[in-house]
C-alpha cells in the first residue's frame, strides 16, 4: 500500500484532534486510491470570519494538484474538498488511460 503523509496546518482556528482525524480519514484514502507512489500532501484549514476554508496541494506522478473548498462548517468544507479532489484525480486518471 502506498504511504500518504498528510501535513495539516491550522490558521486562525484551533487544531483539534477530531478535525485532524476527520481530515485524515477522508483525504488519505482518496489520494491512496489514485496515487502510484508515496505522496506527501499539504492541507491548510483556516477560518475567516464565518467562512471555513480547506485547501490541499500535493505532487504525484509528475503532476501538481491543488483544491480548495469553503462553507460555514469545517467538516462540510473537508467533505466538499474531498469530493472535488476525487473528481480531479478521476479526470486525471481518465486522461492518462485514454492516451
């Protein structure tokens, strides 16, 4: 199994263990599903007034990926980020398999 290291940073919000665990539980399997090598991903969770933002960036298989999501709840932002990330990785895989 490929190793995915998720480096989490928190800005203007408290780094709670439940949010950290939830982010790892959602994001790591998504990246593992599509990555062919060990990968290091950088994720930033931040709060700006009422906006909860989740951003991720990583480099895998010679390509850079970056996504972001925002909502009024951090868990929702992480879920939306995961959906966007999965779609981006799926499109990339489809493009590679068609050529």
